[in-house]
């Protein structure tokens, strides 16, 4: 069993980045999650990292499994793993399932800014600027001014508004 520190995770991530081997890192993260006993980072957060690495390695099905394991674990994560599942479903050319999942996340009404940003960026990537604008706006309005997520959401929202041909508004004026 393993006690996971942020330092341990940082070393793993750094080694993988240097080697440019996403599949190997994903496997190590999965192993770490399965041997997890305690730590500064939740098992669910490690599983989300593994899922993202599986996606980078071109193994979307394994990514879906890791995202689902993160949900099943229920531990603390920054971004709702379902946002990653939706993005992966789009990647797998399953847009109806992706949109359905995004609708479920939205219907729950308690979306944090990091999740709102992830969903907005996914929707932009797959051409739904109107929905992306709604998500970015929701994230800005629900976020804490001055936080990194709030600033990122403001910038993303502004880019979306420009792409939609919308005029600047009072939220755009908050960009620093």
C-alpha cells in the first residue's frame, strides 16, 4: 500500500514528460491508484490524471475506465471526471452521449469553475460555441474573482464571444 505525496506525483509526471511516454505514465498512475492507502492527493485525482494520460496515449477506452473509476471512488477532484468522459466521448465520435452527460452535469446545478472551464473548452473544440458561452458565463458568475479559474474563464468567455461576433459586455471588462 502507498502513501501518495504531491512530490511523488510530481516526480512521476516529470519523468514521463521527459520520456514523452504517456502510456507508461498512465500505467504507473493506475498502479499507484490501486495501491493507494492515503495521501495528500486523493485516489480519484490520481485516476483522473491516469485517464488524461491514457487519452494522450491514444487509448480512449482505458481513459473512460479510469474516469469512471474516479467517479466510483468518490474522492476529491478539481474537475468533475464526467467532464473528461464527455470530452472523450466526443473524441470517440459519440457526441449524443457526450451532450447528454454534459446536460446531466448542468442539471445538478453545482458546477465548480474548473469543471465549467473544462466543459466550455470541450464544447469550443467540438464547435458548439453557444453552449460553450453559456458554460463559461456560468463559471464566471459562480467563481471567485481573482482566482486562476475565474481569470481563465473570463479569457475563454471573451474568445468565445469574439468568435460568436458578440459585443463586449460588463464581464469582458473584468479581464486583467
